[in-house]
């Protein structure tokens, strides 16, 4: 007894057509609530602020490689010097800040950017104390003791 021809395409030499798809509804976009200024500061500048705590000493953290003129890969922890320089200017101009503590934990980075930060720190009229953690690569060497 011959076996019956069981094939998905009953008509020979014709391509099989897929079944029609059900219509897809467009995705609904819902706006997320805006992030708080504290969250934006952490995302954009790496700054953390203690809620409503005022101090005469500003603490500036520089963590990871100093990112300057070249953009480093996203998996590298970096501090962008274009974020540090405006913070230093703001500290210098704020009369309520009497001194600056710089906490530096870096493995190096853009040498010119590190030197620019070090030159800004040397030129400040307010007292600057630097805490250099680790090997003091790049910017840690010219970091000014005041």
C-alpha cells in the first residue's frame, strides 16, 4: 500500500504562505516622572549631596581614570575633567565655602586633563587638602599639598 503524501504544501512547486498575523497595537509610551535633582547629579556629575547639610568644607571626589580629550570605553570608571573644572570655579566663587577636600582615587588617565585640574587646585585662594588613595598615578603626582 503506498503511503499517502502528507506534506505541508499540497500544491507541488508552490511556496507555503505563512498564516496571517493578527494586527499589532502600537506601543503606548508613558512618560516617567522626572528624576530628582539629586539623582540627576549622581547620573551626570557623580556628585552626592547629603540632604540639607551645609559645611564650610567642600568635598570633591575624583574616582577612576581622568577622562579628558578622548572618550574612554563605557566599561571604564571615569571622572570627566569638564565636570571637575566648573565645580572648582564654583567652590572658588562661593563665599560660604572656606576650604576644599579633594579625594583622589585614580589609576591615571588623560595627563593634560590631570595637569589642568592640578593647576586649578594650585591657583585657588582657599585652602586645599588632597587625599591621594592608591599609587597616585597621573594627577596624583602634581597634586598640591597646601
